[in-house]
């Protein structure tokens, strides 16, 4: 069985652009964000009952949007199936419907669930797209209301986003130490400046041949309902966001006070070199608050998803 492809990246790091490029490959199906993996993991454990599992699939809006028939997934399940195999069956149906043999996922929210992904698919190949966190912050804070899910830890300032960015980048680096050669890190800035070079490197990591069609996505992606993805109408464009010109100095310094050490480790320029030494007491306190809020949100979500309330909130769609 060929390994799945997991694209990682903090929100607004360019992962949608990379997903679109990879999805144009003749052998790889990369659907839009899934969101359902942690839910299914919490509800079904390591050995899901196929009937209960498929009943939940009938309640997921994502499968309806992907036009994946839960009955087609059911045909791929057997008693004793592992959770990883059961969830993979969803993607295999999606890929087969498009005449492709391999599948992947790109859901930035899973940066909080890397150990789960690692456990579900111990042979998965990871591609981590890293973008200067200050540029990503500009992009995230400019997103229209209603696009992103607002959790208790949702960033509302550059400093808030710095907490998310540094925590998730460090989590991905910890994953890299665990999985070794199955992890590849690519800079967003390289992807948009030299896309063919970056894609050839990614394809080599994934065991795929580079295909020029991967660069021919402009004008082919339906973004009519996605105001935050309108740049997919155009080819890769460097310098779309530039913190040096577009971010207030106070916001830059607030971001660097929390994430300056990670920015420096990645080779990004700092406005204040002293921030490379790492966060001070105040910044550490802010990071601790972010982690506590995130943990509380995940605990509350887990409790709801394991309870009968989840079924009432998710009536059958098919």
C-alpha cells in the first residue's frame, strides 16, 4: 500500500496553493480540508465497528461536499479494520472516483493533532510548508469574518497568532525528529519564487514524477465561495504579503517577542535581533495562556464529539 501524503502548515502558510498543485498530479488526489479525522478518532477508537463508522460518515458535510458515497466506503471496510484503514477508505474512494491511485490530506487544523496522524498512518509522508509567521499573520488577520472557525484560542492579534505559529512549527519539528526521512520542509517563499524547483523536490520526496500540469492551475480552481482564496486565480506570486511594509512596528515586535527564536532558527530576518534569544517572562506567560485555552477547547470538543449530542447536532445527510 502506497503511503498517504500529509501536507502540514500553520494556517495561512500557503498550504492551499500547494494542495491545488499536488491535486493536479495524475496519480495523487488531494481534496479540500477534511476536519473530520479527530472527530472520527474520538468517536470510534482503534477498532471501529464498520456499521457505526459508516453511519457517522452519512452525517459529515465534508463527504457530501466531496461527493463521496458512504456506501462505497462501506464496501472497503471489514470487521477488525483499524481506524487508520477505515479513515483511509474515505480517501481511497475519493481518489478512485477521480481515477487516481494515491491520496493526501491538507488540513492546517491538524497541526494540533500530529501524533494522531502519525499513529493512524505510520508510513505517511509529510510535507511541511513554512511561511514567515509575520506574513502569515497579516494574511490571517485580514480574513473575512465567518471563514475560519473561532475557537477559544483563535488569534485576534499578531501576538496571539505568534503563539499559534511558534507552537505549531515547533510541533512539526518534533514530528520531523520522530519520523526522519519521511518529513520534508519547504519554504512558502521558495514555492512562489521558484515553483517548479520546489515541486520537483516535493515530488521526489513523495516518489512521484514531476508533471508540468501541476503549475497550470490558474483559472481552473473554483473559488467563487472562498473569498480568502482568490489569489488561486493567478499563478504563484511572490511578495503578496510583506510584513516590512504592511505590518505595524508594534505588531512586528510583539510577534517577535514570542516567536523570534523560531524565526531566527528558520533563517528569517528579525527587526530586533535580541528576540532571537527566545521569549521573556511576559511572552512565556502569553504562550502558556494560549496553550491552556487550546487545551480547554480541545477537551470540550472531545467531550461533545464522544457524546450523544454529536449525533443530534449532525443529522444524517444521505
